[in-house]
C-alpha cells in the first residue's frame, strides 16, 4: 500500500482528521433515538423546561415536543413528565434517565471501537471529536 499522509488543514503537523459518528436508531415509525434526542433529554434535565431545552439547542418548542412524543409513542413509555407543580417544568422519568444513560454508554463504546479500529485500518492518525 502506498503511504498516505493526511493532516488537518490549519492545525499542527501530524494532526489527523477528526472522526465523527452519526448513530441513531429508527423504526418504520420514525427515529426512535439518537444523539439529538439524547441532547434534548439532557437539556430538559439541566434546565427543567422543554421550552428552554429547545431554545438552547436552536429548535422550536413544537419540534422538540414532536421528537419527544414520537419517541415516547414508539417505546410506549414516557421520557419526560411534569414536575410536582406546573411552574416547576419537566424532569426525566426513570425510563428517560435510564435510556439516556444507556444510549450514551453505548455510543461512547461504539465511538471508542471505531476510533481504535480506524487507527488500525487507516493510514493516518484519527482524532476523537470533542
């Protein structure tokens, strides 16, 4: 195999390209879960509000609500629920919390595997996306 040297434009010598993954689950009914949904759940948990979470991610409230509802319908489980008082906003259900954690753990494992095998198969150094 011919030697191939690739460096990232504008970065230091020897720095390779950055590996990025798009990983999601879908069914015939639509997207079940992916990084976008994970980010949305994390923001809901952090901010206590679906509206604030949507704004933080640059999406409409209606779009965020639709993504949550689609995933809830496909799983048959609630991801978020109103806090004790309506003014308290939303928080994740135990199912939503577990799903977010498990998907994040799985994504990190897949990402680590892809990075290590990419470094093995490809003729340049890959960097992890941060």
